[in-house]
């Protein structure tokens, strides 16, 4: 089944990266519904290394503020919720649940470079699934880098050992002052055949 134009517009063609959000909150139930879609996105060996920190309390926002690049402070502080897309470097300990058909934990436990590479790549995929799931559920997003990973990890993840990947502001855009969409590259500029 091919999605109709309205769905493709919502996910891609009309979707934008937003910097301004309304004050409408994002509820726990909405976040759970969102994750219930995200979890089905494919990852290497079903590794599912992404972890999501939802920052919305004033205390959490202030802690996050200290890690942000100046250009992102106002955006993050005004958003109803900011998601830190992170990953668990020890994700392979969940393989008894996630990949019960074989004992593949040793692929990663004895190879920290492979584990790090797999966790970083697949958490990025899961972050992208998160953004598309959010749009599918009627949310607006503003994804960003522009933060000090060492500071953020120290501020939030000393207990868990998670590592930050990127940030997503999440909510309902207020729609004001949205600049024109920036250009995209054409198929012929980015494609090759072998």
C-alpha cells in the first residue's frame, strides 16, 4: 500500500523543522504512543540501542541549558519538551530479550569499537524513526546538534552510562515566522549506480 499524498506531505513534503512551539504540553501517554511506533523501526540484529531522555521540567531544562550552543538556548527553553536521543553503549546486554534465537552478545562484548559503531549508527536510525513517528502522530519537531556532548552526558547520564547523540524539540509549532524552506539536492547530484 502506498501512502496517500496527505500522509506524504505530513511526513516529508510539507513537514518543517520548527523553532517556535505553542505551550501545549506533550503528555506521558503521547510519548508512550510515540515510542510504541518507534520501537518497530529496524536496527542491526534488533539491537535497539537508542535511549530517550525527555526533558521538560524547569530543573531539567536549566541543566540542559548549560550544555547548549548559544544559538539553541532560546529554542530549547521555549519548547514544551526536548528529547535527548542517546544510546546505551552496553545495549548488547539486552540481546537475551531482543535476539533470543542466538547468543550474539559476544559479537559486541568483546569488541568495543564494533559496539560503539553499532550503537551510534542505530540510535541515529531510531532518532529518525522518532521524528517520523512524531510527525505521523501530529507533532512538530526541531532536531539539532549544537550542544556539548561531554557536558550533557556528565549532567544527565553518569548513572546510566548512556551517551548523547542529538536533540529533538517536540510539541506543536506556533507556525509564526517560519522561513522559506531551504533548497534540497536533486537526485542526480546525490546518486550513482554501480
